[in-house]
């Protein structure tokens, strides 16, 4: 995934995905998507945001709230990786 999206994942996210491949809440809704879903959602992102005024080039989505809100990390080359809410 890091090579595919040209990003260095935070160690915490790599560990979580390595141990659980995503995680769900008590209702079975994903809190953090699986590796496969992260890849799928990010590859298909362009189809959903056509015509939007926001650039998503530097964002890797990793979860959603099932109400249209999506969560991700900002792609950066330095050590300060901030969450995007």
C-alpha cells in the first residue's frame, strides 16, 4: 500500500493493519478499514469527488462514519503526519 500510494504509513496504522487488518465497532461497522478496503476506496475516490472544490491528492482515506464523512491521513514526506478529520 505504501508503494501504491507513495506514502509512508504511520507506524501505529501499520501495526494495527498487520495485527487486525482493520477493526469494527460493536455493531460491525468498520472503525478502520481493512487494507483491501483502504486500497479500493482510495483508488475509486476520483469517481466520487469529480466536481468538488477540495483537492484530495495528499489524503489517504482509512475510515468513514457511514454518513458521508470520511477520515484519513495527510500524505507527507516529513515526520509530522497529522490526522485529517
